[in-house]
C-alpha cells in the first residue's frame, strides 16, 4: 500500500502528469484509511526537500508563524510529552495543507475551481489547518467544503454542523462561510457557528474581531448584521426571526476542548447533543421528561458517566435495549 501511495504521488506531481493522474492524487487526501501512510510519506518528502516553488524557507517560515501563534496557549495546557505529541499532529496537518495547496497550483490551469471536504464523524471532534492558514475545529457530525485558494478573490466555506474558525487574515481575500440559512463574511477573526440541518436554530457566536451576517440564496435579510465580540446571533427556522444577545463565548466553544456545557438545556436538545457527541442512539419514551431543563458541565466523561449524573439530578432512569439507550421517568 505504501508503494502504491508513493507511485500515485510521484506520478501526480510530475510535470508530465495527465489530468487523470492529478485528480487521482488529490483524491487520496479524502481516504481516511490511508491517512497514516500518506502522512509518513509527506514527512519523508518534506524532509528531503531543500527548496519550494516560491522560497527556500517557505515551509520553515509558515510553520514558525503558525507554531508561534499557537504556542502560548498550548504550553499552558499540556505537559512536555503532550506538547511533543501536539507538535507532531500539527506538523502532519500543516504538511497536508501545504502539499495540497502546492498541488493545486499544478492543476488549476486545466480544471474548474477545486473544493475539498473535511468531516468530523459522530462521536469525535476534528481539527484541521486550511491551506491559507485558517485553523478550524469541527464538532461531531459536521462537515465543511472549502476552496483551497478562493474563488473570484473570496475564500469560500460551506458548513453543515458546528465549527470554530480562527480565520487567517489575507488582505483583499475575505472569508465567506455559507450556512444552510445565512452567509457570514469575515476578514480575520475567531467565531463559532452552529448550523446543523434539521435543527430549529442556527447560532453564530463571535469571540474576536468582527463578522457580518448577510443574505443568502435561501434567506433574504432586510439589512446586513455586524456582530461585536461577545455577541451571539440566533436564527429561528420556524419563526424566521433573528435575535442578537450578549453571551459568554467560552460556553459555546467549550466543545473543542472535549467539554460539554449545558445552560438551561431542555431534554430534547440534550438528547440530540449526547447522540451526536457520543455516536449513540437515545430514545426518550416518557414525553413528560421533555419539560425538564439541565445546567451542568462535563469533561472527558463517558456517555454512561453523564447519564449517571443526570440520574442524580433529574427524576429519570435509563437502560439499554437493542443497542439503544432508553430513558424513562423514575418511578
């Protein structure tokens, strides 16, 4: 398998590569089963490379800039061993991002605008670095599709689910996030977007900088709405109404650190969150339970540890039936 991947990469990046060989190369970046072998090969390739198409210090300068931006926060949270592990993870993400951006330069002349897709399966949180340097966390059950170099001067992202964006500033290249309802335009900032299809509300929470909520093909706004840090916009699918309020952004970005924060959350919403977070199926059979609300914080607990805590604070009980968690009222 390793030799096959090496052959695909060597053939695809050759100046004499056919269109089919280039497309085959790009396709392997979307195959989770070959991720480890692919990263190993990329590290070998980068280690042997003394120069890039643009500058001989291209990789070093980008990595140093990225690492300096993240180092302060990481060193406070991680032990020396975990810092080293994190560095290897980031290097792998960066290597793939740089390699994909480099390969796009060789194929954009004979193909239409190219988009890439990243997915966080249910039960996991994914972290990625886009080719422009934007840092993205994807919550469980989410996916984004993005253009590597932007289309018509705009870096475009299509989001289904929840993501935290730390957008890299690029003069003259705004960053546009398309949700199923509205669009979000930024230049360089940190914000969280929750936009799962089928849910009653879509929520945008601004941490730093500014974002502007704009009309989309599915929703026409009377005016554009600009958010300030600490403000949260909520759009109701049912009433088609938009509200803006001040919040503590940390409560709405805690998921990226594997924390669950419930603020007056009703049981139906809690059921959906737990199913997505842990990749399980839950059924609330006693509808009277839906009237309960819950406040609490969890970190690194299993689904059963969470349920046991809920049992202590709410009049509920649960059991497993055909690999499904059944919740009833406690008699």
